[in-house]
């Protein structure tokens, strides 16, 4: 399993740039909305790079502005082509524009890049739609975990999604699946997480014991004297250890 660290861009100014110059293995997911050409210089050091469309962030950041997802898509296509990005997600904005429009955007995305994207399944699409995704794509994904569209009580169905994807010979990614205690149970091919950033946010510390990664909750108020970069750098190293373990054993 590839455990992708998400939102690395947020630490570019502190330590990430230097750390990614090493030859260790890395799996990274980043959002098109926040990414830039400087960040892409680091992608050559990643074993797996996944590009999220960032469409929801774009929408939520520009609530008062007139939004054109068609224009946004054109910029997305240009960026993918410029950097020859292999793995990128569709604009899964079903709840905003409806599935029919999403499918139109997906078609334009694939025609504009001459590559298949990673479609994102949501509950509203239904079981049969997921099966069709698996028939037609080499890499599929599940969305709605972070937003609780898929609540923890429904995680028990993940096995069906994983088995179905593998039966059709495609890989499956779980967007925002950060429950590390369940990664050994649900054998996704890849997942992504921003949990490693909770050190700088909340003073939390992560430790990898050789098989699992554990979180020790800190106190942001009492730990103010410690720079957030020290927390993040420590947690970054621990998550890299976990990445390497997960790649072989999960």
C-alpha cells in the first residue's frame, strides 16, 4: 500500500524542499489549486505522485465570485500536459453541478490530456456505477470519507469495493482515509493523509514502532515555545518510515 503524504506544499518554506532532495521513497498527493511549478521540481523525487483537482477548494475559496469550472478545467489540463502528470483525479463535483456535468468535464479532461484520469466514486453514483468505473479504468478512487458522506459505520463495505476493483484488475485509492489502525484490514492500493501536519497544528507527536504509527496528543497552548517546524519535521520522518513499511507489508 502506498500511503501518500498530502499538503506538502504547506511546508515548502520550512523544511520540505531540502528533505525531498534525498533518494528515499515518497508517495505524495497534492492539490492543483495550491500547487506551482516550484513544487513540481520535487515530484521527480517521488515514487508515486497523485494530483487532486482541487475543485472543491477552488469553489469554497471563491464563494462570492462567479465560478467557471470550464475555465478551471482548461488550466488543469494545461498543467497536467506541461508536467506530463501520469495520475490525476477528475473534478468530482457531483454535488455542485451534477453527475452528467462531471462526466462531460471528465471527457474533456481525458481528451485534453490524452490520458485516463482517476474517477472518484461517491455514494450518490451507486454500486453499479462503481463496477463500470472498474471495468473502464486502471485506477479508481473513493471520495466522501473526509466529509463523512461515508461515515465510519460504513467502512465495513470497503472490502467489497477493494475486492471488486481488484477483480477487474484496477487499483483503488481512498481519498483522505487517515485511520491508520484500519489500513491493515482494508487493503487499498493507496491512501492519503494530512495527519502528519497535526504536530504543527495541535502539538501532536507521531511515533512509528516498526509496524504501526501512533499519535500522542499534545497541548498546543503549553507547547507554543516549541516551533511548529520541529513537530512537523519529527512527524514527517516518522510518517516516511511508515510509508516504507506500508509499501512492503500492507
